[in-house]
């Protein structure tokens, strides 16, 4: 059996706190027993599984959702304290107790309007003091369990915090390494770029110097007639030499003697004509 205890307030008597204890086997859908106490008196009641099913049908919601709403309302999971306190996104639950303390109803508040989840009949407990002591003991037990769970959560939170700090340190280290590598690569890139620029500038200077020299010689040749004649003579001699080179005599064979003599005669004739032209 599982049991939970919560403190609730009735709107009809807000100055008197009540304590609500709910006991159930697996979940509230299988039925549950309820004990209500104001510290001096106690009342008990039970809700069967069939009554839970009837309550789900009356509210026209799926049974699973209805059982979840019951759990939130009766165990305090839905912040139920009897008074409607700012809804927002948090479900709010309220309780109503008849003046004769014979019936307890519980509601879920939608936009400030309480919607009935269910109700049960109460009867006075035969031993209210014993029930009160049991509720106090159950409250202490729940408090101990909650403290243990809270301690586990704190340890887990501390562990996650340490892991988070370690990850942040690693991330900062990687960022620094990345920035260092980028700076080194940028410095190397600037060095290579400057070397390429210097080489390109040197080649451009050499090209301009060669163009300037070529232009100077061309203008000099154009302005000096004797230089132009010398250039023509030089070109003529180069042509003769090229002719000699291209027409070097070959060793004739016995069958080619006449053809070789004719070629030599034609070559000599061509040279004499060229010299006459030059003179």
C-alpha cells in the first residue's frame, strides 16, 4: 500500500487546516481509502474502482486522464490547497466539505470555474487520535523519503554541475586552440602572400625594363639610316648563311651524280644573283 498526506484548506473554513491522507494499492483507478482530520477529529471514507469508472464517465474524459486528475488533486501533485490560486499553466484543485462533515467533494478549476471530479461520503473515525498519530507518522515517513530523494537530486545536480564546468573548460580550451591555429595560419598566409607579391612585382619590373630596352633599340634603329642598312645587310648575310646551311652538299651516289651537279649549279646561280642585288 502507498499512502500520501497533504495539508488542505476548505473555503468555508479557511482558518482551520485539514490533513488529507490517501491510501491506494497500485493507483487510484483501483480504488482508494481516504482519511480527513482537523487535528482533533477524524473522518474516513472509501472509493471503489466502479465509482472511479462512474466518475470518469460523468466528467466525459478518458479514464486514464481522470485517474491522473484524481492523483494530482488528492495527493497534492496539482498544488491543491482548497483555494483557487492563479491558474496559468498549473492545474489547480479545490475541496468542499459539508457543514456536518459527512461529504467531501474535490474539484478541478478551469478558468476560475470549479468542475466536480468526484465526492465521497465520510463517517466519523472510531479512534481519531490513533488515526491522527498514524497520519503524523505517515507524514514523517513521506518527509524522510522526500529528503532522501532530494539528497539524491542534489548529488546528481552537483555531478551535472561539475560535468558542465568540465565541458565549459574543454570548450574554452578548444576555442583558444582554434583561435591560435587561425592566427598561425593567417600569419603563414600573409607571409606567403607577401612573398608572391614581391615576386610578381619583381617580374613586372623586369618585364617593364625589357619592354623599355626593346622600345629604345627600336626607336634608335628607326632614327639611324645607317643602322637600318646594317640591319638589312645582317639580315642578308643571315639569309645566305641559312641558305648554305640548308643546302649543304651531300655525298652523291653513282646514280645521283647528274642531279647533284645540277643542284650545285642552281645554288651558285642563286648566290651570284643575290650578291648582285646587294651591290
